[in-house]
C-alpha cells in the first residue's frame, strides 16, 4: 500500500517564480490498484510521481509504502522497489548494451550481484521467455544493442526491465505519449498484461482520457496541484469521456485543455 499524507512541493520558493506544484495531496493506493492519473498540462502529475520516487524532496507531508515511512529515503534507495517509465523511450535503457545485458542489469537490481559475474544460462532462458511474451520478436535479438531498437520496442523492453524483479510500485509517466497510435496501443496492451499477471500496484499518468477510463480500477484527476476528484466503481464504469469533461469543468479550477486526447 502506498500512502501520501498532506504532501506539498513548492518550486522556487520566495521568488517571483514560486510555484505550488503539489498542494496538500493525500492519496491511498491499495495493493494491486491500477490507478490512472489525468489533469491538464502543469497540473502536478509528474511532480506527484517525482515525490513518490524521491526525485524531489517534499516540503511537507509524509509518504508511506507498506506502512514504512519512505519520506526521507533517497531516490536510489526507493528505486530498489519502485519501477518507473517516462515518455522518452531513450530513458531507462543503456543504448550501447545489448538487450540481454540490459535485462541482466535490471534483474540484478536489489540483489548483491553484478554483471561481471556474467549472466547465467538460467537467467538467459528466463529473459528469452519474458521477451517472447512481449510478442515483438525480441527474443531472437538478445545480442542486439538496445540503441538499434524502435521507440516502441524500447519502451516494451523498459517495461520488462522495470518489472522483471516485481516492484512494489510501478510509476508510468505518459509512457506511450511519444509513440505512434498503433505502437502506443501495443505498449498499453503489454502494460496491462504485465501489471495484471504480476498484480503490480501501478500509477499511470496518461494524456489520453479514454485510456484513463479503459485501464485500471480508479482514475484520479489533478488540477493545480490538488486532487480535484476521483472515479471508481460503478460511476467510473459508466463514465464517458464527455461526462468526465463535464465533471472536470465542475470540479477543477481550470479549463480542460490542450494536450488531452479525447478518443
Ligand atoms: N524542477 C522544477 N522546477 C521548477 N518548476 C517545476 C519543476 N518541475 C515542475 N515544475 C512546475 O510545477 C508545475 C507542475 O509540473 P508537472 O508536475 O511537470 O506537471 P504535469 O506533469 O501535470 O504536466 C508546473 O507549473 C511546472 O512548471
Ligand atoms: Mg508531466
């Protein structure tokens, strides 16, 4: 379980550029929850993930994971049990290393074992099996440098790397936004499969409102650093994109804007 208690982050405090990016956010994410996060540009979605991952220190509040207070843990310490993907497929993999070397590194995360011991045959078999489950043919290209892969292949591999040791929490920050629609749909399909099969507690930011309703079991809407409202259960099941927009304009402090795709 992930729990945020009254979390606030202000950037550039005391300057003309002062910005309250997170304003007293409280949120409980139960084990196995798959929560989609939407909100207009600058609402604080990425900041929320940066607070959870420890990329940014929070000014106020507390963060708990499995009842352990992680508020003061450094990012690298949290990275042992939090997996993360970004919009940019170039982040998260080492381009000059092969697919199997990248997976080897990811697999050694949290274990006291380094690559120079070599990747065991048993591990290679596991990697091949996991790669074939992606359905992209990458299991036949394990000695290919990751830099040669397409954005979608790379994002699928990053997803596998983030989950090959099951994380306590998976954070996805618009991880399909840089891909063409067909590839984005494929990566979403892979995402859902991996999350479901491993019952991974997941937070997914998306700019695609219909995806936000189609995937996961709860949707939270951020506006101006605050949790504007959340949708779950029957209300969410029956919600349409239009209905969500109406709720947004009734509950959020700004206009429903720009980047959000409506189909
Ligand atoms: N490192 C930073 N320094 C200063 N301001 C930041 C920083 N990161 C984010 N912000 C500001 O905080 C607000 C929320 O940003 P962000 O969380 O990235 O929004 P979103 O992901 O919802 O589009 C924005 O006004 C943004 O400009
Ligand atoms: Mg963002």
